[in-house]
């Protein structure tokens, strides 16, 4: 894929959008990045049978930087339950990495359908502002391990940091909402690292060195998105206290649905 000025500006613009929305609404960027990257890669000649795979891998790698920043911020506030992180991380890493093998053997259309259905679930949560009710005591180590494997697998297939699954799960386990959000942020790092490793390994033989890619990770996009998002995220966070966030979440939920449907139609 040619690395020209329009491409550079497009990736910077996407990173700026992702960072701003993450700071403003506290949501990860996978829901935005995957459909937009799919459209961008298609317009630049990436074959349709691998375009969603490249978008998923690139999005997952782009989440690493934001995961580290989020983890540090929540750790500084004492909002991470490291015992839960330790118990869930082996399952997270295994589930995420193994699910990339499933992803690379699926067709782009199948991945697009799964992504769209999951985004419909996330959008419904956000639009109706649904909050789970605490329903039970915190699971033991084996339960947390299995939950981590499931969350990791789904996260790899849709390229998210896991927050839309981890936070409701931990709240349902009677963990304080602030601790649930902070712990979810910490869990996002092993998800993004394991997912990136999986998409690199599985796509290694499918992308030529001249394509500026490591497997299914397009490196220039990762660098530019991370740079731009780190600049705009603090601005979004500052505006979160001034703007009607609940209304904006509903608008964003509608946008996710539109972007997901557009991606689905583009790979048909």
C-alpha cells in the first residue's frame, strides 16, 4: 500500500478523532478504527479477502499506547485491583492470542458480520445507558481465568480493549464501578499486546516487507494514530466536564452502528 501524503493525513485525522472520543466518552477506539481503517485500506487497493484482518490487527496495535496511558492514570488514583488483573491475565493472553488464529482463517465478510453484531450490543448499552446490577460475590481464580479467556477471545475478534465486557462483568461481581473501570483499563494492556502478537504472527507470511506491515499490522498507521490520539485525548477529557456526555454517548452509539453497517456493505 503506497505511503503517500493523503494516507499520512488520513491516519493522523483518525488518531485525532479516536483520542478525542476516548477522552470525552471514556470508550476505546476499536469501534471507530476498524470500520474506518477497512474503508481506507480498501480504497488503497488492499484485497477484500484480507482487508478486515489488516484493520483488526492495526487497530489492536494502536490500542497499546492508549492502554498504557489509561493504566498509569488509574493506577495513580488507586483504582486497579491488581489481584483480579493477575488472576484474569493468563486467560486474557491465551484467549486473545488463540482467537487471532480463528480470525485469520475467517473470511472478511464473516468478521464484518460478527463485528457489526457486537457493535450493536455495545451501542445498545451506550444508548440506553445500561448499568449491570451487582448480582454475586467475586469469582475465584478459576472463574476469573475462564472469564478472562472469554473476554480476550471476543476482544481479539473485534479489536477492542475489552472494557465493554470487563466492566459489566466486574460490576456484576460486586466490584465498585470505579475499581471495575480501572481494573478493566489494566486488563486492556495484555489484551492489546497478545492481540497484536497474534495478528503479527498469523499474517507474517501474507504481507510482503515492502508493504510497511508486520503481519496484519500496518505500522505507519499505528505510529500516526498513536501520536495524534495522545495529543487529542486530554482535550476530550477536559471537555467531558462541560458537555452533555449522556447525549453525546447516544450520538456516538448511533455513529458506531452506521460505521459498522458501512464496513459490512463495503466487504460484500
